């Protein structure tokens, strides 16, 4: 099965789970009168929307290079990760604001209605399902080296974490009685703040790729070591690296004996390129500028 079809399959499994959960959560939140569960349902809705984003943008990113995109369409996958981060921020903001407003209302003397047991059972079911979806999606994302799938997996994990917060808040509100119903909106605020942290990490990574951030220092050092592993190559310099979706780009200047024939220098450049692609993937973009040693 192709990489694109694998991503489609995993994403469709997740979207089916999200569709079922968001429907059940909204029903449980309304019938159980739980703001924490409704907040959790909103999070599942954002998960479902991001699944659709993944399906659209992965289809675009899989297109080969053409006249308008010499380096391919890999950055569209990064854009999808960025939009997932924005969706998380929007969901988190709505959850926190709603929880704060209810908390202010409670502080002003308004009696909050206790949530029902159906809301608690919905939260517990969500924890189990979303953790399974996280483990499945993140494993496949790492196998396929897909940043957008890993980002989507964390969306599943953040939903599981939000359901844990909701379960604690709803459980305390249900078990401790009417006086402690404030735990329900408090749980929704905690859930929202947890989502903000996850969104920050996703946005930080995707913005770094979109603004052409270099690969980590240890990766660049490994690249230099691979180039220097050839005895007749000296002084690799002007190394430039970046990510293009699920692949990386490497550009470097390499020095060799200026008296060597052109065909030998060309063969050496080809050997270096082959070895880099063996390490970082066959779709790695490699551009070497060969220079004579003066």
C-alpha cells in the first residue's frame, strides 16, 4: 500500500471514531448537563475537522514536483500541521472562556446544576477510545515519517487527556454532591489549558518548517560525518538543511583535489548523494557544490 493510501486509511479510522465520539459526547453533555463534557465534545469536533484537513492536504502534498513547485508539494503537509495547531488553539480558547464564565457565575452565587452519570461514562469511554487511536496513529505516523499524522495523533492524545480532566471534574461533581458542582467548569478550564500547550508545540514545529529552520545540530553533524567518511573528500562547508514536508533537503560545498579528472569528482559526488539518501530516505534532496582544494 502506498504512503498516501496508508495515511488515508489511518485518518479515516480516526475520523470514524471522532464522529461517533463527538455525537455521543454532545448528547451526554446535554442530557447530563455537563459543561466539561460539552467542552470535550467541542474538542472531538475539532479532531474531526482536522481529520478532513489531513485528507485534503496529504492528497496535495503527495503530488510530484512540477513547473510551479520544483521541490515538490511537501510543504502542504506542514501547512496542514499548522492548521491543526490553529484549530486546537480555537478549541482551547472556547473551552477556557466557557469555563471561566461559569466559574464567575458560580462565584456570584449562581447554583450550578450537578452533571449526570451519563456524562461521566461518556468521559471514561472517550479516554479508552482516544488513547487507542493515539497509539495507532502515532505508530503509523512514525513508520511513514509523516509530521501531519503525528500532529493528528497528538490531537487524539490531547482529546484523551481532556477526557481525563473532564472525568475527574464530572466525577467529583457527581460523587460529592451539589456543593461541589464547581469542579465541572474547573475541569473544563484545565482541559483548555492543556490543549493550549499541545497547540503551542505543534505550531512551533510547523512554523519552524515553514520559515526554513535548519535541521537539529546533531542531524547536521551526522551529515558532515557521512560526507567526511570518503577519504578523498575534505572540508565540507556552507552546509544548509531544511525540511520539505516528510523529506529533508541538504546542500553543501565539498572540497577535493583540483587535479582530479571531472568524471572522478562527479562519481564521488554521486557516491556521497547515494549514501545520504540511504540514511535519510530516497526522496532526500541533495545538492553538492564540488570545489578544488587550493
